C-alpha cells in the first residue's frame, strides 16, 4: 500500500482543521492554495523607504481621463474624430474613428497642492496632498489577461512570478505566523487572467499569494475544531509531516510538494493568528465609519481595506486588494454608470485607508499603490463608453516618504499616449522594488539557465523623480 492513501485515510479519521484545510485548499486548490513564506525577514539590498506595501488593484481598467488626468482639449474637441496628427492607434475594438468623448465629470484643484481630481472621487480628493499621480504609465497589450499579467508580473505571458511573490522571495515575512503575501480578491470573482496574477510562476510555490477574506472564516477550515486541543493538533500535524517527508524522500525533489508541506506548518500557526487579524471588534465605530463599513455600498471594499491595514501592522509584507469582478471597471458601454458604481464602492474606503495609516504613523513606511491593468481611450465607444488604452494611463503611489500633491509625466493633449517622462510598467516595478529596499537588477532567480527578474531582460531604470 502506498503512503498517499494511508495518509488521506488518517486525515479523514483525525477530523483536525489542518488536515481538512490541507486536503481541500493545499492539495487540490490551485488558485487559492495557502502559500507559505520564507522563515523570518530577509535583509534588503539597502535601507528601504517602505517596509510593506498595499496594492489597490482596480480590475478592468479605470479611465484616467475621467479620474486623474484632466484634458481640456478632450472637452474642446468632443464629438470630433481624433485628428490625423495623432497617427494610427491600435485598439481592441474598431473605435479609432469614433468621435472623442469629453470627460464625464469636472476636475477641480484639490488640497493645498491644487492637484486636479475628478468629481467621481470626492473622498480621494480629501487626501490629494498625499498622492503622487503617475500620468504616463504605459504597457504592451490591449487585452485584459495579458495586461493583468504585465501589471502584476512584469510580463504579458502567463507563468511569471507576481510582484508579491518577488517581495516574499526577496524580503520574507516579518511575522512567522502569517504569510508574507496575501491577496484579498473581489468577492464577485472572475479576474481576467485568473489566479496566475498572484502566482509564484517559476519561483518556488511557497511564494505564491494566499487568498483570504474578511469575517470569521478568512480561510475555510482554518479554525481548530471544538474539542481538539493544541497538543492533539500538534501531534496530528507532526505525524502528518513525518509521512509527508517520507513521501518526499521517495519522490525526490518536488517544489509543489515541498510548498504544501511548509503550508501545513504555516496553517497550524495561522490557526492562532488569523482569527484575531480579521476580528474587527477592537476597532472603534469611528474607524469603521472612516472606511465606510457602516454603509452598504462601501462595506465590502471598506472591510478589505481595513483588513489590509490590520495585516500590514502585524508584519504581512505585501497585501493586494482587488476591486472589480469579471468586468469590473471595464466601461465599454457607459463610463458614467460603470465608474459611478465602482467609485462609490472604493472612493471612501481608499481615502479612509490613507487617513488611518497616516494618523497611526504607518504611512511613513508603508507604500500604497493604486492602478488598474490599463486606462481607457479618449474616443467614444457605443456612444457613452470607452475602449481599453494601454498606451497611456494613470496610477498613483502614496506613503513611504513620497512627496504627494503632484503629478509625474503626462499623456498627449487628448490622453491617448504617454508623451512626457514616460513610465513603462517595468520601470514602475523597478521603482516599487527600490522603495522596498531591493535593486531590481540584483533580485534574480536562476530559471532554465537564465537569471530571471521581475523587470525582464531589458535594461530599465528606476524613476528617480518619483522618489523625492
């Protein structure tokens, strides 16, 4: 009889939470498998500006020309075709000859800095002086999956490690009882490109993102069953791990098996740590209201933003919070309706997160990132919508000593292409790694004879202007 059936039979009879969770999530769940992390923190290459990162990912492609990139010429020439001087433009759908669509809502100068932000985002406008808006981001694909992969992994191809995986690999975790890399997906699901966006690619599987959710059950079957003592749980796990290690010795080197074995240990430790992290009873009513948790429209995203704050203050290195289900911010039909819905869901929680981090002092060494996989075209689609635009769009960063209240770079007069101080996705990643104390050239992993890195084989530079 082989060891696998006997081990499974033992787990069925043991009834322990670790066994159940391991069977369902670790051994069969590809996208939601519980990751583990390198034991303890690892020294960065140089003194970091940020010790941790929260990435707010707006899935579907938020419209830069309607949120953070005011274009007076787009207002002036609305209804007219794109001037011939802008040349040919690659679009996913046949919209290149469609008339230009004016910004949906007005922009106003915000804060002491006067940074322009759209009326779509009244709460984000309140923290304008903390934001450094990058108006010249650009990537290489007009399609969702490839652009989701590029923004998350540096490559339009599936199978590369995500930013969070590189950080877990390069820096480890500051809390041995929690993963280094946690993902809080939109409960609507349906990310285009799937869980590969937070996968570990060719890095050891132990560095993939761990998906969690707010509430009393952050990971299913994690809580220790009633009547099972810590000693019994520990004894059960020790026996399971003994069988696992014996099985691994028979099979030889197996990265995925090793990751699962490590995940059993992390799961045991998380049984004590994770329930406290997701328990909001210690938070004041004022804090819950700050995140919009007291309102139906903002409750879900607000809970996940608050959970991100609670995780990073407990030593989680990288937390990624997704907004947007299968379609998300993909406003092909009606920008006002689509962005009105998603801005209402996310605007107050995001502003609340920044305010909360700032008043606690965490913002000083926490990097907060906001962006989607691309922006939207300046010309109209179906009258009131916009098509995908990877050639020029916006994101913003805040915290970690970043000087806020400013914009870096620019798109052209109508917001079609990055035109000044262009920031390709790979340069963006190099800059984020630098803020975390890592030189993107030295953060490598030998794969198929090549020293692979997040920023790819081409030479790219950190955007120094963003570091001031």
